[in-house]
C-alpha cells in the first residue's frame, strides 16, 4: 500500500476577505492551504489530480468537525497541491459561521492520491494566527458608539474648541486691514496690481525708452540728446577685451574699457566710455548717474526705434539723431571698435584713435 505524506506549507487569509460584497451578503472567507504529496517510496506524486477531504476540528486534534469539504486539486510538477479552504464542495458546516474565539482549531486533511474518495492518509495541523484574523471580521458588527477618554486631550485648550470658534477663525480675514498692494477677498489674500509697465517711446527713468522685456517692467532708455563727438580710446591701441554684445552688455563693456585705460594710462583726453560713465542727468527731480556706452546690439535697437526716440526726445527738450555715425562699446580688435550708421543702418568697425564719432549714453531700468 502506498504511503502518502502531506505537509502544511502555509496558512493565511486570502485577499477575498477584503473584496466588496453585495448588500446583505456574507463576505467570502477562505484559507489558503498547501500540501506536498509523496508516495511510500518518498517519491513526489506529480502531474495528477488527488482527492482531499478537509475538516476543521474544534478543541483538539481529535475534536468535533465544525466544517468539512472535499476538493480534487492537481498536484503540480513539484508534487505541491494548493487549495483554498472554503472553495470546495461542502460536506457539512458553514465556514462563515465559525466562532474563531472559541478555539483552538485544527485542520485535518485526508488524501486519496488517485483523485477519488478512498482516503488513505490523514494529517492534522493546528490553526494559529488565521482564526484571529478571521475574527477581525466581527469588528464590522460592533453596535453602538465608542466613548474615548483621553485625559491629556481633555485637559488641553483644544478640547474646548466649538463650531462657533471654527466659524470665527474662518472669517478672521474680515477683521484684517489690507495694506498697500494687498487685497483680501473671501478666503483669498493676494497682491493688487500696482505694477507700472512701459512701452518704446515712453519718457521715463531719465530718458527715452527704446527697449522693454516681456514683462514691460524692465528695459533700456537712452539720453534725450547726444553727449558730443570724441574718440573711442584714451591714447593706446592695447586691446581691452570689451567684447560684450546684446541688451545690457554695454554696461560691463564700459567698465572694462575704463579699467583698461586707467591701468595703461591715457593722454588726458576724455573718451566715449568715460563720458557716459560720468554722465549725470536729472529728470522729474531725480538724478540718474548709472549711464554707459551702448553695446553694438543696444545701438542697433536704438537705430531700429530712431523715429520714435526722436519724437519723444524733441518733445521733452532733447535732440534727434542728426549725425550718422555713433560709437558702440563693443571692441572689434586692438585697433578698431564697432559703430552704427544711423543714416544707412549699417554697422562696421573703425580706428579707435583717429575717428571722432557721436556718443549717446544709455541706462537700464
């Protein structure tokens, strides 16, 4: 006669305990069970269906069966049988009505390796944590309220907060006074729009606006009149490395040029970058002293908006661009610097020492 061994591999609640159930229906309760089947020669019984009768015994390993079912699961290539107790053919009892607090409980398995009901071997294992997990289902049936006593909370100020207190807190913003630039509306505190924006042609920040960024709050202005005609350099052909171009680049170019000329000495004559750097212009009661020689690109932006700049400059007591060549702060090489022709619109390079071109200072805001 073949000898069959069964082993309890694992017992645990399946996810079906947590699945939604129809109104009025009992949630399905199942216990996963695994057994390893071997014959009398200790060989695995594989790739065949076996018959199993499972009973849940109460009290002891030989106690009363409160639930019994049968199944014919397959043994896999490793001789392992995996079943869900509660999913078989019920012989007696009801798994969902077992009072798991009234234990202990044991699982008894009887096995027929041929797949029938001639059960030739049985094994019994005690259920440990599973009944208590199943018993957690009873928490859903607790009737009545739960009274919680917390002496620490009861002694705190928080325990005295009422619905009226909460309403008053939510409406506290009505008692606040909005300062400048702040708006309080309902539950929202926000900044009001007191931002000034500018357009090309505005007369502001000491000169005529000729370029603004995408916000309209920042940009460039040029002086309303020229600062005269003069050389680009102060007495030497040394290269200053003032190569910057683009909006705002003229400011750093101007600083580089002046630093280079101071370092190498000059002939005492003023020059384009210096005259812009030392310029002071007072408009609307405010003095602006941060002017600089425009970069090549900044000079081209002025040329592009020349007619608009001319109109605003003249209406505010300034002059139009009546000369053709203006110096930029962008150095070309050790002997030449870049210029803009305000008649033809072309740009080029000319000798720093021999050429005396016009200068129009600009500043950023």
